C-alpha cells in the first residue's frame, strides 16, 4: 500500500463498490483497462492500448502506443490475479516489470495539480518511495520530514527526480501500479507508470511512455470505473485472454 494515498482511497471507498474478480479471473467491476503486451518475458519494450467496457466486451479508446518496460523484461508480480506457476516471479531488484493485473493507483507528479479525475499527489523534494527490503516503509511513498531521514536511508527512488537527479523528468507525471500492495518482503517495490527518458531506454521495473500518451490516459481514467493495469507477454495474453476476459486485439501486427 502506498501510505500517502491511503486516506484518498478510503475517502472514495464509500461511493465506489468493492473491486471484484470472477472465479475464472475476469475483472467484473472495472470499466477501464490499460493493457500492455510485450513480445516475451525478456523483452524490455511493449505495446500499450486502453479499453473501456462496452456491454459484454471492450471498446478501444487508445490505439497501440510504444512503451518501455523493465530492462530485464517482466515477471509475475503480486496483484489481483491468481498466482501463476509458470514463468519468472517478480523479486526486488530484478529489473523486471510486474506482469499480471493491478489496480491503477493515485497519480503523482511535479506540478501542483494535473488534468485527471484520479486522486493526485504533488511530490516534494522530501518524498521517497522506499525500495529497501526489510524497511517498515517498504513499497510506500513517504515524506522524510514526517518519518525521518533514517527511514529513507538507502532508498534509491526520490519522487522528485528533477531535484535529486540533474533535472530528470521521468516522474514529472505518472501513476502508481498497485503491485505488492501488502508489502511482501522481497516481492518488489515502487512500480509505476511514468514518462520515458527516450523510446529506447528501458526501466528498472516500471512501464514508461511518452508524455502525450500519459496525459491522454490520465485525462481518461476515472476512479469510479475502477481502472486496472494489465501487463502480459504475448504468449500469456494468448493463453489467458478468454478466461481473464481480456480485450481482443483482432489481427496481430
């Protein structure tokens, strides 16, 4: 759980029905899906599309867009789907993006506000995502002014990368992918969708894209529609599409 965003989540819980999944893995409650498909487990790039529910199916709202993912590819993470026995399993520091189905969490960025209906948090120079395995704040975004400098010692994820990392714009705008929400030790942390440094630069485990694509997604996402983020290699998408009630992509390129 991302600590700073808990209050926002609780505030909307009273008006948004509980998230539900069918026994076969379909996502009953969601009306919006961001879907990323990579060529295979070891690919550091993929294609993003977005869909909204239409009757019993899915209607595309964002056509195919290039993204980059983990420099080592992807691996099954800890999300809404049932655990999968085949394929790599996500671990802290493995350089792999989290494959599976996840809630889209709060939006974050450098600016005071953003064009989105999702909960938004403006980051400051003392905000960090704690990727230190064993920390009581593991996989949480915390403010060092509130939890103390020792609590973020060793963390490598300043949320204001522009201030800590020579003007880096990758976290200028993005959203939380709610992987490992319970903070399982060693399960992987700080998984976001954010801006890319370039179309050829992979990430440490996040999904990165161009700024226009990100802003289009953020303007479209609505918390009441309980959006999910899905990332799968092509082979797993083909295996699970029917049972997980995923969108059909028609003819593959």
